[in-house]
């Protein structure tokens, strides 16, 4: 029996070590891409890039919290997921506010920059998605992290499409519309994470 317990403990420790390595990689990727997209978004006057940059920052905070709860119990993991959901909700509302601002104060964004940076972000997030995919069912913490990564792929694709549409239409609206869609996507994800974490907390208390 003791050998069985020791084996289970070793398996759990190994899983946590694997989670830690993966989360550190995706954390670093998101911090770098946040800086790249934020600077490019400001330079290109792009709502979509700024929205994606905010999402990258949100993801970096998510991965940081996920690393914090790796060695903690399920209640702590549920609390971290709740906090992650609140961050996602805040960033979704921030993107919506940015889209409204650009509607009132119009300026034509630089479509080429939007598409190129969007493509770079898509490549980075595809790598993160593949790293996280095998761990998506390990626990609530890794499940919510993987959900963030999956949503990033849709957002990055939208940014690329927005850039191309701005180039060919010479209109600011594709950029604003994609920013609004990203906002709606992450507001929906935030609600899902919040519901799941609240249900988990109620079950544990």
C-alpha cells in the first residue's frame, strides 16, 4: 500500500513539474507578445491589436496565477480560476470601451502592420496551444488555461482578417468590428470560467 501511495505521489509531483515547465514557457511567450502587440497597436492606431495585446497581458496574469496554485489544493485552484475569470471579464469590457472610443474618434489604422503582427501572434499562440493541449483535462486550473489559449487562436485569426480588410477597404470599421468580436468572445469565456469556478467552490465548501 505504501508503495502504491508513493507511486501516486511521484506521479502527482511529475505532473506538477510538467505543468510548471509548460506554464513558464507560455507565460514568457505572452509577456513578449504583449509588448510587441501593444507597441504595434499604438503605432498602427489599431483597436484589434490593442485588444489582442490586452488579451496577451490577461493571459500572462492567468499563467502567473496558475503557477502559483500548482502545489495548492483544489479550493485554491478554484479561487485562482475565479480570479482569472474576473480578469478576463475586465479585459473584455476594456476592449469594448476601446472599440466605442475609436467609433467616436475615427482614425484609419495601418492594415499591413495589423496583419503582420497578427500573423506573428498566431504563430506564438499556436505553439502555446500545442504545449497546453495535452494537459487540458488534468485539472480545473489547466482546463481554464487551455481555454484561454484556444480563444487566442480565434482572436489572432480575426486580427489578421481585420488587417487585410482595412488594406482593401481603406476603412477603420474592420478593425473596430474585430475588436468588438474579441470583446464578446472573452466576455463569454469569462462568464464560463466564473460559472465553473463558482460551482467548484460551492462543491468544496
